[in-house]
């Protein structure tokens, strides 16, 4: 999951001092991810944490950031819709512990629940990092810097803060005359002077674990919400003689949570903007960033060009020099170097180097297009191998097929793979030619070097060098139009054409004219 936030990866190795001299590795911290809250404003049957940003759940970002700082243990505190959340965790992060917070009695109570899940450890690690499951932009670099700052200042608590334009709703960071953090006051508990403070609490902290344990033991719910506030541990740490440090970051997106779908959309747009910026910096041309969407897991080579309306999803990768778009959606697709994909929808497919796809193609799962192959206009493919240099250019359905190299499939061919009960495969050998408007009725094999006549319904194999013809033979009925459509423009044209063609060759020279 590294690089999910497309942040430049700074060196954040806490074991290295500025002089480059190796110091002993500090004991890794534990991370507690708070994720028990409800997310009512999402108005969703799905847990808020499972909504996606750039193709990954919000929770997966929180776990990636937590995991990348190398903690000994990660605990996720779950509550609302926890069956969904736990099922997702089992899939994406089986290494984490979960703690159940039955009732959401506040952030302090949530951390108590998280610590309870570590009760089996011989001793707590010296530091506990607290993050939120619904703050997807927080990077592991920021967490590592927070931890390094905490250690450098030998603080009891270090809180990640930001100065924001509109601090409404956030806890405010109250500093003393010396600029040290005195306490955090929730918006609802704050007077006007405190509300005027624009430095906010992100809710992300590093705690000395002994201070945290003692501080949590002192909490009361004597506040506007009647909750146990984790923020009160900061004032406790001060009163117990510890230092409370603040690590202020300028990238306020990293401290922002998602509470409703408007914020979800804004966060998606910002994440996409960062991802596109990262790829442009890495040598990708993006004509219209406003209509181009690239998920976090996509991989692009230098000199790729993305045209307007392109959406790249899942494990899609695009090779050097390829052009994608306009209006292309690729999900889990591997595109080779120099390929061109235009107005296409493709999923779980491979497009070879130098190949051409579209406009208006649909590649369903299992399509493998060879080097310099072509899948053209109004062509649908499924579980289909199209060999190197093979061409399927026009209005064709290719289902369950193995098409060899440099095969040419004419316009309007149907690879009929389904008889209503079973699906079967059609094989077309190298260098063969399938005439337009044919139906290849699977299972059937066209040998290498064979031809199928246009308009054939092929139900039996065609051998090498053979021409398969399977259609009615043509019969012309002379004079039909003149008899059955007399007086029409068509009949008149027929008469003219007939008399023209009965004019002897060379009539203009007069030679032979009298003889006819
Ligand atoms: C909290 C902070 C506030 C800070 C803000 C940043 C406290 C008392 N206040 O506000 O200073 O500016 O975060 O967003 O800590 N959660 C649980 N269990 C609970 C309560 C909350 O797991 O019982 C989780 C939520 O799922 C969420 C996070 O903790 O991920 C924060 O909860 P939320 O209610 O959004 O924050 P506030 O208490 O309003
Ligand atoms: Ca919140």
C-alpha cells in the first residue's frame, strides 16, 4: 500500500540521527486506530470506513499509514457496523487486533478499550500512537515525523495540529504564554475567545504509555457531551509535570475527517489531484486532469498520455508511450508499451505492446490481445486470446476463443460460444482468415492457414489450407425486376443498364455495330 497518498517519500528513519550515525533502534510503538463512531451523516447501510477514496476504503488508508511506521501492534477500535468493519479488516489487514467498544462513550473511552486489547502483552510499548479510521489523507511520513518530534522533545504527549480557515467543530489547541500546549478545549465547551483560536486538534497523537494509562484513569464526563474525552489526558499530562508538544503541519487535508458524502467527494477529488500530480511529475502527460481519474493502485510508465475522460482503476498498469483515451475506463488491465486505447471499457484484460483498441470496444475479463493486435469498433471480447498482429476490427463478438497470430477476422463475425447449456471454445489458427458476417459455432477449430467464406455458419472444423463455405449458393432470376416491379425507378434503371450492356463493346468506333 505504500505510495497510496502519492506523497514524496521522505527519509523518516527514526534510527538515524542527523549525523548519519546509527543509534540503537527505539522500541516500536503500538498504534490504536479509533473507528467505533457511527457515521450517521453518510446515510449509508455501509460503514463509513468502507466508503472508498481513489479505489481504497478509508480504513485501508488509516491502516497503511499506521502499519508503515513499523509498530509492534495495531489495534482497531470498532463499534458501529462492526461486523462489516471486522470482515473488511480480516481481508485487508489480518495482522491487526480489534477491540470492541460497545457504546461510544467518547474518544477517551475508545482508547481505554484499545488498551484493553493489549492486556496480554508482558508490558506496553513505551509509546502509544492514536489515529482515526476516517482520516484517509494522513500519511505515514507525517506519523513518523510526529513520532520523531515526540522523541526529540522527550514529550509526554505530542499532538498533531493544523491551522485551518474554519475551525468550527474541532477541539482548539490552547497554548500558554510560552507557546507550550496547555490543553485542548472542545468547540462545544469553548468560550468565544477560545473559539477564535484557529489551531485545531487533529485527534492524532503520540502518548507516553504510562502517562496515557494514568491519564485515562482520571477522566470524567463533566463536559457538554457527557463523554470521556481523550483530549483531557493532555491537561492531565501537564499537571503531572510532563511536556505536551504540538506538531503543526501545513497540509490540512491530512488532518481532515470524512463525515458526509460531500466531504467524501471533496477528499476523492483532492486525492485524485495528488495522484495525477505525482504521475505528471513522473513523466505522464494528462490533458485534462479535471476529467481524468487514476486510482491509488494504478501504475503508469513515463511518456504515457491520458486523454480526457479516462478512468484507470484497480491493478491497472500502462506501459511507456501508450495513449489512453478519450473516454476510456480500464479496471485491472495491463496495457503494453506504445499501445493505443480509444473510447473503450475493459476489465481484467491484457493489451499487448503496440496494440490498438477501440473506438467503442468492450473487453470483458480474460481478453488477451497480442503485440500489435487490433480490437476495433463495436467489438466485444470475453475470455479471448487474440494473437500477435491479429485483427478483429469491426462489429464482432469474440467469446471463448483462441485466435492465432496475424489472423484477420472480417466485419460482423460472431464467435457463438453458448448453446444455451454449455460454453465452448473456438480456435482459429495462425494466419487464417474469417470472412465477414460468419458465425463460428463453438466448439469448432479453424486450422492455421485456412479461410472461412463470408456469411458462413461454421459448425465443423476447417482443415489447413481449406476454404470453409457454409451458406446457400447464389442464384440469379433473370428479368425478375422488369416483370415484378414494372414502372418503378428500379425497373427503369434495369432497362437502361440492360440496354447499355447489350450495346456492343467498341460501339463508339462503329466497328462491329451492325453485326449485332
Ligand atoms: C475529536 C476531538 C477533537 C478533534 C476532533 C478531530 C475529543 C474529545 N475531541 O472530536 O478535539 O478536533 O476529534 O476530528 O477527542 N470514536 C470512537 N469511539 C467514541 C468516540 C469517537 O471510536 O466513543 C472515534 C470516531 O469513530 C472517530 C474519532 O474517534 O474516528 C473521532 O470522533 P468524533 O466524534 O468524530 O470526534 P469529536 O469527538 O467530535
Ligand atoms: Ca469526526
